[in-house]
C-alpha cells in the first residue's frame, strides 16, 4: 500500500492545472532562451528572403510565472514579418543586399519547382496506368514481343505540353 501523497503547498507564484483524472501539474518558473536571427532557406515565405534562428543561444532568463504573466507575456498576436521588415533586419545583422536577393530568388525557384512537381503528379498516375496496360497487352500477345527480333518497350511515358 502506497502512502497518501500530499499535494504541493498553495503558492501565488505557481500555475496549476488539473486534468479529469485528478492529476496535477504545477509550474512556477518560465525560462526564455533567445536565439539569433539568420538568413534562412525555407521557401514558405510569401515573398522576399526568409529569416530563421541560429543554433547558439544568445541569452537565457528565468522568471517567476506570475511576473511573466503580468510583465513579459505581452501581446503576441502577429509574429510574422513583412518582406521589408525581414530585409531591414537582415541588413542590420550584416547580410549584404546581394545575399538577401539571392536567397529570395532561390526561394522563388524552389516554389516554382514544387508547383511543377505537383502538376506532374497527375501525369505520374497516367504513366503508371499506361505501363500497367502495356504489361497486360504483352501478356495477352506474347508472340509479338519476340517474333520479329525486337523487344517490346517496357515503359510508356505521357508528358504534359
């Protein structure tokens, strides 16, 4: 038999959460770790050069949960940056306009390649169906492939115009 567990003492400096099973989780501190901005390579931006964070942390700060909730939390409704804001940020970090432009161009190129790839998926299905039909025909007409000394084509390819 296990001894009864005491619940942690009530504290104004902690955040409690209880689930439907009666289990509790208690938080009393928040640690914020800041990372440097860098020129990114993710083409998910609508336009302009992407920004990412680096691997090495700049600063770390610990706060009591109550202090964080009141003073540090702030409004965080829109964390996105416009292309102009990202460019200004990257220039301030020491990146050249040429590096920023090259990154933006590379992202646009990747986006166009992905769009083309998505369009070609339809043709991949057509190619699979045509290859399957060709194999079936070769099974039905087995004498055709070897009688003239020529091998039957093993694949048929459809292309978009």
